[in-house]
C-alpha cells in the first residue's frame, strides 16, 4: 500500500516547538507536495516521517507516524529499518565525493548486506535507468561522481535512494539548485517513480507543485512560529478553489 498516516505529530528542538499537531493521510503511489513560507516547518515535518529528525541533538517528536499501519516510532522499530523503507533526497546533490558513479548507487546495497556482485550490478543498472541517467553514464560508471553536472548528481542521488527499494521517497526541494532543463528531468522522473513509490516533495515553486503533485498540503507558522497544517487536499482544488483565504493569499503571492 505504501500509505502514511500522520496522527497529531508535533516536533521539537529542545523546548522549541517547530511543528504543531499535524494530522494527515499521505496517499499511496501519489505525489504529495508540501508548500508554505520558509521556516514554517516543512523540512522538519518530512524529516519526522523517516526519523531523521531525531538525529539532531535534543530533537524529539510527539504523535504517531504509521506506514501501512505500523507505528514507525514504536520502540521495537529500528530507525535504520525506517530509513531503508523511506528514503530521502536532499535540497543539494550530495553524492559521496570519493566514490565512483557505480559505487555511489551501490553504497546502500552494501550497507544492507547485499554481497552478490551480479545482483548489485543489476540493481545499479536498474536504478540508473529508473533515474533517467543510464544512457548518460553507462560508459563511465567508474568516473568520480563529482564529475557529473549538478542535475546529473541529483539524479544519481535519486538512483542511490531507490536502489534499496524504498516504498516512500521524501524530497526536500530537490530542484532548487538546478537549471530549468535539469528541473524538468527531475519532474519527469517523479512522475515515473510514483507508479511504484509514494513521494512527498517540499517545494517553494508553486508551478512545480501544480505540475507534479496529486495532493498539496499548505503549512504556515502560528503566532509562536510553529508550523501548522492550514489546508490539505487534491492539488487541483488547493490551487483553484482553496477553502482557507490564507492558502489563496500564499498561492497568488500576497505573502511568503
């Protein structure tokens, strides 16, 4: 199913509340966009979905995140298992700088104990094909990853993420550092990946949210600065007929 249910989720940095009491259902095999002004908790929220938030000192979460009914914050659930099932692509490409293109994609497989060389070769090739990068790099797999362009590096990071077969992929402004052509390739890739993977994307680009997402959530900081969910629904409805006037004001650029 690959469905995520978020129930009364609040996130803290020490005593500071960053995300306040968010409840929402993230549909399986769809793209959900998170929009809202800078500092409203979007990145913090998605980092809570795969327990990356807790790697920050004194950070903590209250509430529940369920993947197909399994509470990911249950004490019996290992964070490493969560992060294998729910992968993450960051704002700026972060390939492992000392590794080749091939070894970057294979890194997660090695970490997860895959030792079969033929299987690794197969998974690397498959992931690069899925990331629309294979034709560009198939003859230079031993080349350092940093020799790639920025857009290619970001697709390489996506290939690395999907090589371990996650059921959900989180993307935190994956196109913000890319040119329009590279951005279009990433957006096309997102549309392809959602056939098999649930995707949550943070974006400040309203046109991008409208193009790639099936559902959109609008977050806004409250009087204390903590991010709250203002409105959530099908992207077409959010952009053409929002229920909350704050959503409309943000979308048309009155603030944010």
